[in-house]
C-alpha cells in the first residue's frame, strides 16, 4: 500500500505533459500567498489518494485558484484504468452538464448585443414551439393540456421550460422522451429540437424547476440567431479567445486521443440507456446541455473570466452587470422546485448554474452568492465571488460524483485561513 501511494505521489508531481503551460497560463503561487493553508490542502491530496487506492475512482485532476492565481493544481491516479496510463494535468474529460454554463454564456453574449431578449417566447426564433401541450397523467393514460404560457428564453436558462430528461425518472412524459431517442448522436441540433417540440411538457412553462433538455434547445437558439453551428459560434467568440484549445464537442485530433480520461469499465452508465460516449468519434450532435469535453486548465480560464466579471487578459466577453445577473437567483417564489431538485437545500438557480441563497441550510460549506454545477461523468466546479476563489474538479466516475463533492467543498474551505 505504501509503495503504491508513493507511486501515486510521483504522478502528482510529474503528471504534466509538454504544452500544458500554453493552455494554462493563469499565474501560479504557493497557497499561503493567497490565504490558503498548504498543510490543509495536502489533506485533500491524501484523501483523493485514498479514494484512488480503494478503487473508488480511477484518478482525478483538481485545480484551486484564488485572487486570480492558481494555488493548487494536481493530477492523481490513472487517466485510463484499463491501460494504466497515469493521470496528467492536461487530461481531457467529458464534462457533460458543465457544458451548460458555456452555452448560456454564449447566449448571453447575444442578449447583450440585442439579438435575443430573455422575455421572448422561444417560438419567435423556433416556430415549432408555438403550440405546446403539457402531459397530465390520468391513471395509466397521458392526457394533453394546452400550455398556459409560452416558453421563454429565460425559462431555458433557469430550467423552468417544462421540458425534462428521459434518462432518469419514470413518469409517462419521461417515458415519451426516452422513446423519442433524443440522445441519438446522429441528430443535429435542428433535428433534436424538432423531436422535442413534438413531445409533451412535464410542467406548465415558468412554474417548476425541472432538469431538462432546455440548454440543448438554447444551443439551437444560438445557432438560429447567429447563423453558425453552436461549436462554430463558441469557438470563434469564446473558446479560442479565452485560450481553451482542448474544449470542444469532440476530440478530432488523433494526437490528443490518448489524453481522454476513461472510467472504470463497470462505471460507464449515467442514466437509463445512457452510457459514456466516445468523443474521439465525431458525430452530428453538438449538445449544448451535455456534449462538451475540456481540461481543468481550460475550464479554469472560463471560470476566471466569470469571476472577473466577464473579462480575462484584457478582453471582455460579458459586462460585469450581466455576469452578476446570471449569478442571481431567478426562481424566487414563482418557480417551485420539482421532485428532483439538483441544486439542493440553500440554493436557487441563476442562468446556467445553481446559486447559493444563504450560508446555512446546505449540508456543505460555501458563501452566499457562490454558484456551481457539475457533469454526470463526475466533473464539478464552483465559483465563490466573496472568497474570490474557484475550484475545478475533474474525474470520470458517475457513481462517486455526488459523495465526492461535499467532501471536497468542506476540505477546501477548511484550507481557507484568510
């Protein structure tokens, strides 16, 4: 056991491949320089090492930044448990729903340009959604009732559209979503929204928070308004300018294929009939809600831009008031939590991510105003404006994604001394 842990620490120290510095150029400092305890951060390293030793997770990359500087950036364990390849800091991960904040930022750029309004019905841009029905279960039958209000752009961003996902839950509407094969990777975004528009809603628009294909529909809206594919728009307007070369929907460069992280062979399921995809094989789908891949360093630049109020390296992407608006609670008392409210106690939901309403209630530490989201494959982030800190955690382990998050939160805040 001791020899294996020593080997693991070698991976931590040496686990960085050539070229990482080019993709990750936020300044590096010792933790104590930004009010973090080196000794207490080392406890996180040991905890993750223990999780790896117990074969709970294959490996992980963790990046913690404060005051605009990276204080902790480590790679532990295996990138691919089948081949034994070690985890490196430039490992590429399927980030699934961590795609949602990127898509939402792209849409908010169009909002700032006056090309989209949050109060607009989405049917203004996509007429297929003009006449929607809500599915109401009557015994074993599903009756359709006309939607009482249009779905708005804001509804897409805060998950109050009435759409749902079919790969979890057992309602008749969810069954219809599952049977529609919405996860078919050969569907373009245009094809996808045509299928979604023919399905019943799970709730009346604007009434209930329900995790859903809303951000996929938002991605199509970006395409319609911009005249580009979602990836073309994000690459030109956001990813390339931010310096995120490893963030995309597919890993098309064969030279990068070996850098893709893999889960354990018995931990590849993320929902009903949904398995880990292979991003090395390009398909038509560009899911704004769950299709991207990225690295910890790339995503760190995206989060630093948000923490800076929409600017990075002297280039502005969003106005500071826009970012603050996104990071405000958009549910209030009007939109009620659905039966599976993923933000959790103490959190509302902003535009693209959960937003903490108060310090208490949640079963893990944080500050009022912090915002977070994660991916079904095990990735996770949070941004804490009050502490001027953000954290990016990357792993590929659906089974461990929830328990790891609370422990990581508490241990990280335990290392904040000033």
